């Protein structure tokens, strides 16, 4: 039930019976219905007045907990209020029970923690070190190695090499899955067209949709979906599947992510997700009953990839084959207490992760757009700090009528912690940086790369002395999450035991030499 309406007069609220158009007002009673912002209209598909900008993507995360464990309910309530009041904040609860706060940057994080302590929760909280988000993706197999030598193909069958076949536990069903890379701009394309994708999900009745009854579309929303479909078809042009746009099963994770699941199974003509498209009856109607389990497995795989349990991005998974006598196995699986649906979820999840690893894997890092105003005397110091943190200068121009230079650069979010403070310290306050989220960028280094050829061994050494930035990011994320790493806890353990043994032998010889003297 809606409460009274208020006219916002600075820091005060004044109750009014009605408010004319063009004024900023407050409406009570909507706190449980609207999470961040909404547009109230009598039309179901009225587009919002103002959408979220790309630079507001939260990429910096911290885990928060109260100093007194008994105050956890107050902290949860405070984080909910903070989430509603700030459009650039995301709050989540992990499977481990940790409360995670996602913000846009270091300064924004400090402001949110201060508001959480003084305004919303009003309790003392402990904050973990900042955690930076990554994305996992795949690329087209490169033709040159790190020393610009041509990679020789071994002549093996690419189709059999890249596809992965998985089975359920009871061997009742099997899947053959293959992963294809999508263009790098696909991630930004999905972010910019999130409203059209949401309307598509609400208007389509498919196995993974939350709406069982399709909602009719008006002309404006129908045009947005058709435009979205037209641009999406260009991104799928490199996938060697005829009419791939009509064979899309769903997006992921959470049906809204930058990954696609495509149906390429023979004799399985599932309903098309696009409104107004004609679809034929499926010859394998039994598969439709278990498609929701396939979508669930695809969703689990794309939400936590195999590299460091980070979400996948710009990956298309093609379901090439789905075999098995499912109906004949229902009675047996029900009797053994092992439902076939759960086994399908596990098989598809592991199949997607294995197909991902068959392709050249890469990490995607979030990038800041950095704008620095500095005088000519401190330009060298600014460039030194940018180079130290893997930043790249894109443009430099002199501001007219002054001696101030404006430097435009990009900087990885993982290297931005303490960047502003270091720039001010190195330049004695004569340079002022400003960081804004820009885009996701794919690292060129292979996280699993080790020198193998003679040229690589001669250039990098036996252990790759030049370092691998992607491998370091992957190992730091795995270590933070408690996953297995290749870090050596004990180095040269045998040599240490040998030294200890030599010391004992020397002490024994000295004691034996002293005996005749006594």
C-alpha cells in the first residue's frame, strides 16, 4: 500500500496531496518493491527515463563483517539501505556466507564504508582488503607465439580436438559440447542492450524463463528486440552454424550475461525464443522436458569458470549432440534416489568447463579511463607511475592558455589501488588523477604458458624469467578463494636437510678431535 507523497524541500520533507509533473518528489511504501530506481507508469513495458551508464559498473569488491557477530542483522539491513540509496553499489551474499560490497572505485569504496558505519547500520564493521573482479574468456587460436614464430599445426582433427563429450552418472544421457569465442565488443554490446534482453526474456516462454505466460509486446519494445536481434546476428557471423541466431537457447549467467548457449542437435527443433518466429514441432519431444536442467548447468558453468571461479564472458557454447534413453531411465533413477535432472545439470556444467579449457583461455581485466592534469615539470614522474602500474598513455595535449598538460590513459583496476595517492606524492600535489570505469580488456598472455620451443627457452629461460601477468592474476584469485595453486611452500627442501646433516657431521668430527686432547 502506498503512503503519502512528499515534496523534497532541501533536507526536509513536506506532505502534499498531489504533485504536478516536472517536480522531484518522494513516495513512501515502495521500499520493498523497488531495489534501486524505477519508472512508474500505466504501461507494463514503459522504458525507464534514465538508464545506467557504463562507467557505473562496480568492479571493486570487499567483504564486510561486524565487529560484534550478534549485530549481523543490523549489518544486513544497513547494506540493503545502502544498495537502495546508491545506484553504483551492489551487495551480495556468497555461498560461504560472506557479505560482499561491490563499488566503482577506491574513493567510492571509502565513502560507502563511511555511510554504512555512520548512517545505515551505525555499527563498527571490519573490511577485508579490496578484491578485484576478473572475467574468463577464450580467443581464436593464435598463429604466432611470444617470440613471433609461426605456430605449426600438428595436423590433428580440429573438430574432435575441440569438442567434449560428457555423460551422466548412470550413463543414461551424453552431451557433446563445443565452445566458440565471440568478439571482444560483445560484452559491451550486452551491457548496453540489457533492457532489450530483459524484455525478450519476459516475452518468451522457454525452459529457463521465469515467466510461464508470454507477455504481449507493444510496437516500441518489439522494435528494440528486432534491432537487438539484427546486431546480435553480426556478432554470431563467425560461428560455423547455419542460421545460428534462430538456434539460441538462452543467455547466461542468470539469463542476462554475455554468454550464449546454442542448439545444434539434429532432429531437435526447439521453439525459437524470438517473438513472432515460427517454430516446428520437435521430433525428440522428451528433450524439452529436461532442457531446464541443461540451462541450469550452463548457468552454473558460466557463473564460475575453470580458471579462477570468475564469471565467463564472450563465449558461445554449442550443444552438438544429446543422446540417451531418458524416458526408459526415469523409473530406475527414481528407485535409486538419483534424479536424472540433477545428473544432467552436473554433466552439462562439467562439459562446458571442459570445452572452455579446450580453447585458448585468457583473462579479462577491468580497465579505468584515467585523466591526469599535470604541469610540464612533473610529466616524467607521472609517466613513471603509469608505467609501473601497467598503464598506457593514449593522448596528451596542452591546455590552451596555460602550462597544464591533460594526459588520457587507461589503467587496470587491479593496479589502481593507491594510484591517486602515489601520483600526488611523487608529484608533490602538482598532478590530479581522475579514474572512471572504461571497459573490459582481454590480456594477451596465456595464463598456462610455459616456454617450450628452443627460441622461447633461449629468450625467456627454463622457468620464464620475464613473468606472466595473467598467471599471477589467476593464482592470486585462486589463493584468495582457497583453490589449489602451484605455489611451492618449501623450496629446495633437500638442500636444507643436506646443510643440516653437514652441520651435524662437522660437530661430530670436532667432538672426536677434542677427545685425545682431554
